């Protein structure tokens, strides 16, 4: 178990901050609304991910934490989880693309959703716990939905020549 979907570059927290930051420079209310809706939903996903981590680790012994590769996290943060990727690298806004250009930002967002989907699939490969799989599968599906919504907006802006 690790925190890649919490503090990793393709995690939910980065997604929420990316969209809620980009929303201001979308050219119309349709774009501002979509970025706000999805950014807010991603914050809900942060809560789901953190809840799952806490439920998995709350009663773990030190030995179990060590076996799960969480010894460094325990040394530094005790029972808390922290906003890092799976290598322990702290979350950074350097991973958040934001150009002020709606087509460039929406392209970034589509790529981010695909990377989040792939990460969820990798996490699903590593567990056979049905409760974890159900949550991960739900979150994976939401990434597919977000990709489609961003693509629709991208195509709409492209068709309306928003950058010209
Ligand atoms: Fe998403």
C-alpha cells in the first residue's frame, strides 16, 4: 500500500488543485463550470483515498507496516499518511500544468486523467481485496468519465476557435 493516488503526480490531490487553478482562465462559464465540478469531485476522491488508507493501516502492527514498505513513513509521520508519491517524494505543484491557454490546459487534463486511470489499474493489479478493488474500480471509472468531459470541452473550444 502506498500513497500514489494521494500525493503522487497523477494523484487526486494534484488533479483537484490543477482543475480548480485552471478554472479561472477558461473562456466561458461552460468551461469554468466543468473545471469547478471535476475539481470539486477530485477533492471528494482525496477523501475516499485517505479513508481507504486509514482503514487499511489503522490497526496494523509495526511489523505489518514494515512488511508493507511503510517503515519510512512511520518513522517520519507515525500513523499519519503524507502527501508523497510511492517513492516518498513529496507532492509538488511542479507536476501541475497550467498555461492559461484553454486548449493546452484541457490537453493536460485529458492526459492527467489517462495517467490516473493507468495508476488505478496498476493498483488494482496489486490487490485481490474485494473492498479495495471496488473503490479502485469506481475511481478508475470516474477518470474515464472526466477524460470524456474534458474531450467534449476541448472539441467545443477547438470548433469555436477560442484561441484565434
Ligand atoms: Fe479525475
